[in-house]
C-alpha cells in the first residue's frame, strides 16, 4: 500500500517523540539511584584510601555503610583550618562550590594547574578510642586527559601516607589509567608526605623508587604515563600545601602537641 509523504513524516515524528519520552523518563527515574551509587562509590574509595577495604572486595551498600560508621565527615574552612560544625556534610557539595565564584577562590598560578579552590572542603576522620587515627583528604587535579578525583589518607602522625585512591578520571586504560592499579597504589603506603619544615615533599618520579624505609619521599612513576604520574605528584603536593589543607593540618598538628 502506498503511503503519503506526510504519513511517513508523521509516523517518524511519533516514533521520535515516544523514544524521547522513554529516554527522559528513564533518565529521571534512574537519577536518584545513580546519585546513591555515586555517593556509595565515593565512600568505598574513602575506605580504600583508609585501608578499611581493598579494591578486590565486593562490598554491598550495607557493607560500605557499616564500615563507614566509625568515620566522621567534617567540613573544613581551608583558609583558617577551622572545622565548620554548622555545615551539614551530607548536603555539602564541594564540586559545585569549587565552580561558584562566591564559594571558591583562585589559588593563583601553581604547578598543578588548579584554577579554583573551594573555600570549604569535606574531609573524613577516623578516631580510635577517641584518639585521632586517620585523616582522609579529597584531592583533585589534572592528569593528561582529564581531572582526577580521589582521596589521600594520612596516618595519626599526619606525616605517613596510609593510602591513595582515585574514584573518577578519564586517563587511558593501561597507561595513565594505571593509577587505579592496586599494586601502584600500594607503593604509596608508608611513605612520608612532608619534609622537616612540614612542606609537602612527596613526588612521583620517572622510573622506580626504593622502598619507603630508604626512599620515603618518592613513588615510582607509571610506565608510558609520565604526564599522568607528574600530575598526581603535583596535585597531591598542592592539596597538602598552603593552598589546600595546609592550615587545617597545622591546626591538627598543634592540637596533637597540646594533647
Ligand atoms: C593513545 C595514547 C594514550 C595515552 N594516554 C596517556 C595517559 O593516559 N597518560 C600519560 O601520561 N600518557 C599517555 N600517553 C603517552 C603520552 O602521550 C606520552 O607519549 C608519554 O607520556 C611520554 O612517554 P613516557 O610516559 O613513557 O615518558 C598516551 C599516548 C597515546 C598514543
């Protein structure tokens, strides 16, 4: 049967409309679940950085929540280093704040190439019998192709690195993407983040570093991924320094000395 041209156009338009409605409806209905999964994945990565979970473990949402229970989330003012008890960590959106000129600032030219720093940041603390145990800090910055988002955990001495992990990036699998390789991440544990003057000193070198006891400030670079490796070193030093968590770390160091 011969159909008119207008029938064909109308038919195509109806099919397009139905598909558009289906896609929009599924996007809207899945958004909440996507947000939940994103949040859980971030929590899982905090646990990995803290050594409370491994990359290979299959964790249910309940596992993640129960392991996360001893961890306190705190919003910190980066300029003063003060903890902000009036800001709810649950609703605090650091990434959004970093983009808003009212809630962020320019750190000026820096080796990590970071353009905006939020005025406040969300950190995680693990306390052992009321004793400060671990500090887990969010870190982010440029690799080769993308912005890397992750966490670095410092031991109770606020000097020794406990772990590092990245939960979001678009580096090349097998090259820069090896920042996700548990073997590479394990090379960070036990190394020292700061020099004598409390300035960030940890570096990712080209080639291989020695063991932490002999070569505490250097981590192996990733083969074939010099740019990503360099980016990781720079972003870690940025966030541990004056433009990042420097003031907060100083405050914690002083409160530890006071006891
Ligand atoms: C398709 C492709 C993807 C690449 N991905 C990365 C990457 O994710 N991270 C990185 O540092 N270098 C990556 N590189 C390599 C760099 O472009 C560059 O060649 C390299 O950093 C220099 O070599 P080296 O890292 O062995 O010193 C990639 C190269 C190609 C061709």
